[in-house]
C-alpha cells in the first residue's frame, strides 16, 4: 500500500482499521491507564463502603454487557434479565456453597445453567417480536418469582438462602488475599476479581460484536427478514444471543450472590430488569463501553442514595421516618426518569455523548 | 356446585376488570401502535383520584367515579402530548421503554402523594352481598360486571356509529390515508390515550372499592391484563374482552381450587396463571384468539 499520502491524524483509511479492537494509540493509552487505575485503586481507596459500591457496579456492568448483547446488538427486548440473574445466584449457592466447588467451576456452572435457560426461552423470540417478546419476558419475571418463592429446597423461600460460595482459585483465596507478605481485605480481593471479570467479559463481547456474529446480530436487529435474505440465519442468532446474554447474566448473578452471601426472591423482581434496561439506555445501546459506563453511573445510584438518604430532602431514610418518598420509591422514580429522559433527548446514551465529543476533537477545526 | 358458581362469578368480576384494562391497551395499540406499560400507573392514579374525590372531598361515589375517570383521561392525554408524541416514528423498543419508564415514575409519585398505607375508598358497595337463588354474590362484583358490560357496549357503539369512532378506526387502519382525508391524527392519538386512561381508572376504582382496599400495588393488576390482551389478540377489542374474561376465570378458579387441585404448584399459584396461559396461547396461536396475523414486508 502506498505510504506516501499519510494524513497527519488518525483517520480510518480501510476496513481492517474499523475492526481493530483498540482503535488509536491514544485509545490504547487510555485503556492502559484505566487498567492501571483498576489495579491500584483498591490499595488507595480502602474504605469498605466505596469498594462495595464499585464491586456492585462491576457486577452490574457484567450483567449489563449481557443485556446489551441481546437488546443493543440483536434488538430483542427482554424484561426477563432479572430471572437469569436470580438463576445464577442460586447456582452459586448450590455449586459453590453446598457442593463446595472452587470459583472457576461455580462460575462455569452458573454460566452453563444460564445458557441452557436462555436456550429454552430463546425459541420464543423466533415466533414473537418486539411487543410480544417484551410481554413474554415480563411473564418470565413473574413466573420466576413464583418459582424462587416456592422451590424452598434451593432458594429458602421468602426468607432467602445464604450463598456460601467462596472466591478460591486453587490455594488462593480472594476473600482473604495475601500477596508478598501483604494481606488484603475481602473487599479488595473481590474488587480485583470482579473488575478482571468485567474486562474479560467486555473483551468477549467486543470480539463477538466486531466479528461476523456481531455483524449478523446487527443485521437481525435492523430487519430480521432482510437479514435472512442476505444469508444470515436469524433464528440461530436470536437463540444464540439469548444464550450468551443469559449465561453472562447468570455469571453476574452468581457473583452478586457470592459477594452478598445472602439472597432473597425480593431481589429478582421487575425492578431489577428495569434497572438493567435503564443502564444500557443511559450507557448507550449497542456499545460494550456504554454498558460499563451506564453500570458505574446507574448501578452505583441505589447504594449512594441509601448511604446519603439523610442528606436528600424529602427522603424517608427508614420505614416510618419522616419524608414523603422512600429510598426504594426514589430509586424506582430515578430509573424511570433516566429511561424517559435519555430516550427522548439522548437515545445514544452517555456513549453517544462521548462519541460526539471525540468526533468534535478528532475532526477539529472542521467539526460540525 | 355452589362453590363452583361462586368461583365462576368471582372470575367474571375479576375478568371484567382485566377486560377494561385490556380494552385500554388495545385502543392505544390500534391507533398508535404503542403497547402502553404505563396503563397500570394510570389505573392506580385513577383509583387514588377516586379516593380523593370520594373520601377527602366527600363527593357522592358516582360523581367521584366520573370525575376520576375524567381526570385520568386528562392525565392520559397529557402523557401522550408531552412524552409519547416525541416518540412517533421511533423503533418499538424505545417506545415500550418510554412507557415502562413512565410507569416507574408514576408509581413513586403516587406513593409520595398518598403514602403506602392501605386506604379505604368510601363506597356504597363495600362487602355487602345479595343472595340470588342460594348464591351469595358481592354487590361490588355485580356492579363491576354491570359497569363493564355497559362501558364495553358503549365503546363498541362509539366506534361503530360516531364520526370520531370512524376517524379512529381509519387512523388505526392507515394513518397516512386518514391524514389525507383530513382526520387529525394528533387528536385521534390524544383521544385514544384519554379513553384508555378513563377505562383504566374505572377498573382501578371498582377494584379499590373491593374488600382489599386501595394500596400502591394495585397497579400490578394492569400487568396481569397483558396476558388478557395477548390472549385475545393485540388488535382486537372484542378479543380483549374475551381474553379478560378467560384470564379472570382461570385465575379465580385456580385460587378457588388451590387446596384441592393446585397445592403441588406452590402457594399463590393463581397469580402466575395468566402468564402461563399467555405463554401456552402464544405457542399455539401467536396472534391471539381473535387477532389478525401481521404481514411483514422487507
């Protein structure tokens, strides 16, 4: 290729550049910095509250990446994400807690169970589109809730069950990490575990998105019949997207259960599904980066509101406290508002804002 | 036999409520192509407004019902005007999510205004019963069934014989052709939302006047009306009524025979019966009992 004409900035010249995993050198530097920050952060921020907020955000980011593959890339609306997350948590309770398997194995078991459940639900997406699928998956949440409340052997009924899955890989226990004579707290170990998994799953999702399956998924999203005509097996990709998405959701659920150590059926309600939808809408539909961004912003909100409820006017910080709105109701209202405001004013989400800012500087002074 | 009849009667009353809500879904879906998840919020709003009119302002119950339906209709039309109109032409995903977002905004608003407590709406029905042929029937249930029947008949007459009903049917059939005939699609959209909200409010008040009283969880009834709409077919008003009655019957019968027949399925299995029924129907007839199969083009 002729190298004579080289633009003085990083413009995309051919298709292979568009497919690069880590765009420009600048993006690579940024990513490196982010990784270093994640490695160092728990040693700087040792406060348990902030670490736990970040851990929950990381777990939420994993689940959100799963939902974004299904909804953002493949265009299948699912209100049933909470069901798969719940299933994952109970898998962790069984495989990690009662059977005492090590971390990689109970994560794997959860992922497999999630994939199987997704494979069972997926075929519905073949017959039903858009509205119907949303309502079917809504039904899934309610049927799931009924199951969780009645399968007392596994879930402990309404009182919930403790999840005793340990974060151990061989001799290393991430719950009580000791490295070069330093001992680290449970939260520090979990922070590294969760965010490494976020990175791994983001890489997986990004690789799905930028290769042939990703292009097929987007073709199915934009018009499934047109996709069939150009040779994409729409049915196969829809079911596949459901399986991958629910496997990732189950991993997030397993991590959630194992970190929290106790789960009740009240956690897997419609509100959780809505929270995930709010996350991918706020973060940006059809971007892996957006899922993580959204999870950090929206996923951290409930914990922050709970912590600082006494400083927010009008919020009752305890049942029966004064204030006109409870913490729960406030969360609900915020998720709802975020969904409406972003869909009306910024449908591409935070990632869209970021892309616009980036494009502005990249094309400066010819920005428009 | 009497037990069975009592259950069937309870099912019809519950089914009437579902039918009202499902009818609202269908009205909005037919004219605007939107599935309105916020219907539950409008239902709760109507019920609470009914409480305010009948309780706080001590109006006659009948007046309170009419006022609450009107107020809910205004609320529905303003939701359409302020939010949904901006979403015309957007993909279904965005529109569905907008209505879900609205539901999650309306619910906390209601708890913020009226609180979490169970309220009692002053009403002439309460837990009074009448005995007909050895059968003990709740007065409220009778009124619910009667009111629903009247409203449904009125609804079909309106669509069949009035000019505006014709305009709405025309817009549902082909918005552009309707526009070309000088029909204001905007007014049709706003009126469909108003009608749906008024139907939901009526369902909400008749529910709230029952023995359970009025609590924020009342909006969940609208989610259970989705299966009714799906069962009957998304675009069929008569299907919505039929679906509502079937779902109501199935739920009431499951509840009535919970101990004898359904103890294996866990407690409160009647709550998920609508969804199970919906899934089965969708597998057999994806477009519902009376719905039309949609034709797709590339």
